[in-house]
C-alpha cells in the first residue's frame, strides 16, 4: 500500500486512543458510588430555621443538606432552593426549612453506578442526590462536583494539561 510513515504513525495513535477511550468508558460504567468515598451526609430536622440551614451550608462549604426524620431523608435543601425560594424575600429566614426544601428527593445507593447517577443528574436536572443505605438511612449527598472530579481523575492528562486561554480567566472561585 502507499502509506507514509506519518500515516502509519497516525493510524497507530488513533487505535491507541480508541483503546484508551474504551478503557475509560469501562471504568466509568463499571464504577459504583462507593468508589467515590462519599462524605457523610450533613443532616438536620425539618424544624431547623432556614437561616441556620444556610449558615451550616456556608460554614461547611457544601451545596446541600438533607432534612431527615428518623435518619431517613424526607427532603433536601440546596443552594438552588436558597436562590429560587428565598431570593425575593417572600419567605422569612426564621421559618422552618421544611417550607422551602425539596420534599421526597430521589435517592441512590452506594452500589449504584456512577454513570447511572450522572445520567439521573443530567436528565432530571439534579446537582445533588442523597445517598442512602439499604434501610433508607442517609449516608451522604452526591454532588456534580464529585462526579466531575472523579472523571478528571481518570483522564488528568487530557483535562489538566489543556493550554490556557487568557480570555476565559475566572475572576473568582464562583466563575465571575
């Protein structure tokens, strides 16, 4: 055949890259939430004042807390709830968190797959999903940030070695 050394090298690189991508896909599809070592859930009773819940989220630098009853999640209170339900001042910050939480959140177990969790998050617009044990007790809260960190850990060379783009520089940790 009439292939140059360059073409042969390019073909080898392509097949190697495809093999790497296949391995990466298998790692993502085969990994469970247990492999993320989720942090313990931050929980509170439904009678907790909204102000205390927001303060706890700020102090612990988390985006969601679980509202529990008998150690089982009955709601989730997230930074999105703060913006959407409290941003206009229509609900007093002394009111109980039960008035603004998202009730009966969908939950996942430690043995559910990361790919399944990511699909749920994308399809249903979640940024946080409670993780529960076999008895339904709160164990942790999975965040999109944790999933992204896991994906980056699988391919650091592709993500962390991207060339800088000076025009896209964030001015704050929040991206502003």
